[in-house]
C-alpha cells in the first residue's frame, strides 16, 4: 500500500504519485496484465465462436469478466508481494498519543497467517490504491493490521475494509475512538478470508452488499460480528428493512427463479414427447 515507511511523498500527484519504489514497475505490470486480459478475452471469444448455446455477446462478456478478474488477482498478489510495510509507524493521533497499540505485533499464529494469505490479493489492491493516492499508512499493532487515511476528509465517503487493510476518508483523532475503530475493522479480516476461500476474492463484497441491502447499517450481520460498539454503531434492531427497493428486488428474483423453473419443466416436457 503506502510508500516506504508508510507515508506518501509530500506534494506527490493525487494519482500515481510513485511514492513507493516499485510503483512505476507496478504501473507497467498493470498495463501488460490488462493487455493480456484483453488478448485472453479475444482468444476466448474466437475459440468458442461456433458454440451454439452461447451468443457472441455472452462469450465476449465472459471473456472480459474473466480477464479482469484474473488481472485483478495477479496485480493484487504481485503488489502485496513487493510491498513491505514492516517499517510502517504505529498509528498515532496528531498530538503523538498512540492508540493504545504500543505493544509489539502479535505472534504470527496459524490462524493469523491463514487470514493474511487468504486475503493477499485484496490487500495488495488496497495497498496499491493507497500508494497511488499518496495516503498516510500506519500499523495498528495490536491486531497486526494496516490503516490508510486520506489526508482530506470527503463528505459522504465511508470507511472501507480490504482484507488486511482499512481505507478511511477520516479517522477519529481521539486515541480511544481510533483504536476501537481499527479493532472493529480488523475483525472483518477473518470474514474476508473465509469468504475468499469459499467464493474467491469477490465473495465477501458480494455477501456484504446483499446483506447490507436488506440489513443496512447496524443490522448488518457482518458488522454485528465485528462489534457494533467498537465500530461506533448504535444497535437499532435485528430485523430486515423491507422498503420499496427491497420488495422490488425480491419480486424480480422470484420472477427470475420462476422463469428458470418453468423453462426446465417445458424442456422436460419436450424431451419426454420426443422420447415417446
């Protein structure tokens, strides 16, 4: 993620500031991986152009999605591998008071190692984003977890967790509040790890988004597991929110499932008549 020592160069551009010694190499790596993804998508389309069950548009879409997915995984893995944040400073409030995480980084237990390895690509993408934006990066040592903070607060932006790192438009300046929030965000790391092992790097964002759509805010099950108090949430109940958007989504999903089931029934009928 961030530059050497965890802090971007002063006065660096807002995008691709090259604050990390490997940033320029990563930019070229991204370009060639993108080219490889496009070539892979073209190859995929031409190879399957005679397939009768898949239209050309579907083949192109599949190739593009597969190319982007592979590119993102390779890029995140490569960037995390070349980025060393071991010297990142311990997170501290502006006056210099540390967040109660002055202890050494905890021992690398099998569980912690598994979480870091499983979230390697996602963390790498977060580190690349932080370095490109010139974010200040520090280490919440109590959980061996990284925090990237945007220098200027942006209204409406939310704190977002990516594997072993959290990116925030603004962090609390009160040490105890900042430590609580960092601890809360670090609890999302095992959630990322489990979801990645079950469904790939996009597993957790998809699961979180679906859950948050019906159980927003403090109702979200992932947030509850991470600790509502630590995250600054106010418990407002456990039940789902069924507004207009949620009802429409449920109706659309229901109609889609009904159409799939009806199509299967009709196909079975056609096959049975042909067999008879």
